């Protein structure tokens, strides 16, 4: 199943189908792919508990961390994002498009680190981790309206890929952390469509802000908080 794509091809260029600022022209061709960059979110409120719980075999710490619904960044995480912003400014890096998940830690990282160097922002649940019940609240977020109320700047971002009742559904209140919104499909079913969609985007430079449980499968890498990497997906050989 193809992912929702808010970008429509027009002639030899592609542009957002409804974005008020218009197109960033880019030739579209079979062998052209964007340069893709990936960033794991900054440290979030649950991360120290999970790290300590796994390191010390501390079930209480794990439960504490997994009881936090849609955790935001810690002070450390916000500083990590600001440090990344300074590095991007120093290096003169700009991006045509940023893709983030609807979870607070990814949204905050995107806004702090990339707000000044990115032309447009797209929010999609397709890049969220699998919302396993045992992992509780950190894997779940808020409704679209709740998320916009928390982050009013999202009114300027593209939320058209979020489909409540389809790829963004409300879970059961019995889950650790309480009822939260999540993508009902496991990442194992979303990873190949996600990769194909990223490769097809009509932009020169795209950055994805997301989560370790996705990037380890998508990239084969364990990433640190606010680590930025560029990754090229290799094309299979043409069998003729």
C-alpha cells in the first residue's frame, strides 16, 4: 500500500499540492532521489528511566518511563537540539523538507533544531515505532487537535498525512500511560512503503526526525540522541 503523498507531479517539476508557498522546483526522473538525512530526537523524559532500567535490570524504572504518555524533551534534550541547530547554522545546511512523527519529542526536536533552516515541514504517523502495549505511553501521542493546541506552530506545518481513524487511532486506557493515539500497523509492515516514499520525494534535501525503533530497521543503525546522518538507499541492480 502506497503512503499518502501530499506532493503531486506537474510537468517536469513537483510541488506541494496545497502548500501556499508554492513549489521548490526539482526535476523528477526515475533515477533521481533526494539526499536523505536522518536525526533521532533529543533526550525525552522517558529515556533516562529506560536506560537505567535496562542497565540495572530495574523493573520499577522501566515502568516509570513507560508510564509517561507522549513524553516531551528533557532540558538535556532541548540543549541537544539547540546544539544541532548551531551546527547546522555553522555549516550552512538547509533542507527543502522535514518529515517528523506526531510524537512530542520528535516535533520539539524538529522545531528547535530545524526551524530556521528548513522550508517546509510534514508530519506523518508512518514513521512512528510499533506501539507495543508493553512499551506503554512513550509510543503513543495525542489527537491532531490536542497536538496543535500544545504546539500552535503546527498550524503552519503540513498535517495532511495524519488520518485519524486510519493511520492515527486512539488506543485503550488500560495501556500503561493511559489512552493515546498511535499507528495501528506495526513498523514491519510500514518500513518498505516508507523507504519507497522517501526515495520518491521531489526534493533535493530531505531530513527525517524520528525514533530509534524505526531507524534501526530502516538504516541498520543505532543512533544517539540528535545524531545527524546522511544515508543513501542503494538501488537494486537492473536485471534487464
